[in-house]
C-alpha cells in the first residue's frame, strides 16, 4: 500500500513508532486527500489544517525525543483523526450542524477531546451530522449535504454521517461520533467502516452536546476493528465530570485482541425477530454468510428471541424526544448561538431565535417530546415507554443467558438515495429499527463490513454484547476481519 492516507491506524502507529514515516507526512497526506475529495463528499464543516500541522509537529517531537515508545507517546500519537461537530472543542467552532449554534466557539474541550489531545492525536477538523444528531441520513444538517463515497447519489447514513465518510474516503484515519439510536452503527454500515457504540456510561459525555441523555453514547469509527479499539481505549473510562460514566477498568482492547483472535467456543445468538420481512435479500444473504464464517471459525450458533423488538421504535421516539425537548430548552439566543427578534422584547426574542435557529426535524422532536411529557399524557406515553424499555432490557438479559454475543444485520437495507425519505419521517425512523433496542438496553453494539449488495454498496454486520463486554465484540469482529477482505475494499467516489 503506497498512499499514507490509506493506512489503518495500527499500521500508521507502527510506522510512526519506528520513524519510517512522520506525523507531518501522514497529516499532509490526509489534508491533500481532503482537498481533492471534499468537493465530492462534503464530510467536513471545518478543516483545522493549521492546528493539525501544529499538532503533527508536536507529535513528531514527542516521538523523536523518546526514540522508542515511552510514557510520553501512545499508540495514537501523531494519528490524524476528525470529530463529529457535536464534541466541544476549545477555540474551534462547534455547531452541531444547527443554525442556532452557527457562531458558537466553546471555551473548553469535551473530556473525549481532552483525552485525545493528551494522547497526541492530530485533529483534522469537525464533521457534518444531522442537526443535533436527529436523523439517519445526514440530510437534516442545516449546513450541507454529505454524500456516500461508494455512490455519490446515496446518503452516508446518520446522524454521524461525516464521521463515516471521512474514514471511508480516507480523509482521516479514524473519527468519533455519537450513537443515541444507531448513529454510529448505521453510517458505519452504509459506508463500509467499523464503528462501535460502547456500553452506556463507558465513555464520558462531558462536553458532548446532549440529545437524549439516557441514550447518548460516544464511540469511534475506523477502517479496521483494531483501529477502532485503539481509539476506544484512549477515551473510555470514568470521568469525574460525568456522573453517569462508569467506574470500571478499561482493558487494553487492542493488546487483548492480539494477532490471532479466536471465536472458538463462543456462543453467538441469532435473534429471530431481526430476520423478518422487509429485510433486503442481499443484506440477509451477506449477514448469514458472515455468521456461517464465524461458525467455521469455531463459534456455536444458537437461536435466541427478543420478543419486545416490535415496540422498540415507538418506545425510542417517546423517550428520545422527551429528553430532547428538555435538553434543547437551553437554546434561547441568550447565552450562545443565534439571536433574533431582540427589538420586540424577551419573549419574542426567545421565540424568534428558536423559530429561525432550529430546522424542521428538531422542531418536530421538541413538539413531540413536550407532548408526551405534558400533564394528562405523561402516563399514557412517557411512563408507559419507560416500562416497555425495561421489558426490552430484560429480553437481552435473558438472551445473554444462552449466548455471549448477538449477531444481526445493522440495517434492513443498504444506503438509500438522497432525498428518497426526507418527506416521510416515519420511513426515515425505520432505518434504525435494528439498532435502537441496543441503546434502550444500554448495551455495546458494533457494525463491521461484511459484503456488498448488487449495486456495490456496503453491508454491515451488527454485533451486540453484554454490558461492559466491548472486548468480546472487538475480538469477534477482529477474528471475522482476519478471515475476510471486506474491510480492505475501498470506496471509489463514483457517481
Ligand atoms: N436516527 C435516530 C434518530 O433520528 C438515531 C439518531 C442517533 O443515534 N443520534 O433519533
């Protein structure tokens, strides 16, 4: 492989450590790639080239000073990555792809960002997304369209669309996104990259703009599972600034995966509710073939059942909108973001700022969420949804008595055409039918590429794990990856 921007994180890290390449060279290769591909793909809301060059030179100094890896360098020192525009970045504009935050420059870093900086990672810029992470296609961005690098008339998936396209188009070696109902796994599947949503609480949400606080979780994307593992272990772990972050040791995931991961003796559960009508035939065939491959590698396949699956989408759209309506109350044009209608007094200023600052989908969610929380409807909707959420969690607890990992398709179909679902919110919501339950149950979930459909678009295999058992997911994914070539097939950026 000759192009530096095509290196996996683990390979780039090895070459940086041995001084075969410099971080500056690697960073320049990514910046050059961004320059050429960005007009087609549109991943970035902002490219922080100057900062990236500075950080790359710093990383090169750190690497040179130590010669070999010591406490001052990490596996991520000098690795160029990019971030969904939902992470607060000190002195770098952070918009959440919303007009209401179009001129917001944070005064501090999210914990994830601070940890990445400390590890020596290089920040290439901020990535496009659905406004406030509400969406499945990136089409709800108030800023720009992002296109799928595999076929430019297709959506990249959402809401972390830019996080997936920048990896698939080799603009960055890795990225971070957030996943509230599938927003890491769906775009990872649509763009043919690896993405993991860890257990709820595994990664700090401090400084991550909130959508639905009981569901939001941060996670990485990369071209390989080992790359994603290195990113995850750098940011995971207890944070005193986020009381929901879990105080449990973070394994050296990449080290534990090792060079020859095995699935021998692993019990993989196949939930029958995830292979139902409406599932695209190419997707089903590829996912079943991947499961067959895991069986050939020594895993045992067991059938499991998740009987409350059919209620997941409805439950999610009550819980998530309720939490969103309360989280988005803070955008009033007073402390930050867009302000309008000042001349007409305070109430009008709030109203005008919100009217002009939020897009249609965000308004829809605020109204829905306010409705389900209002007196008289609370019991019928919100509190009922909370009870169903418990039933969904129990389904998984019972299934995990019979298996160690659950395998399903990540999405019922591959990337759809731009514009084909924007008029029909319900149809759009159904894109997440196979990912949403995982967030409601707080479990770790991952998507890795497992094939291409007849149109040449990537298909994702979803792996779901027990609480805090990201390692088993990563090991299983790496064992599968080692046995196939799907993660090495690259998007061609063709119309
Ligand atoms: N597509 C889902 C939604 O629109 C999930 C989004 C997400 O995970 N952030 O809410």
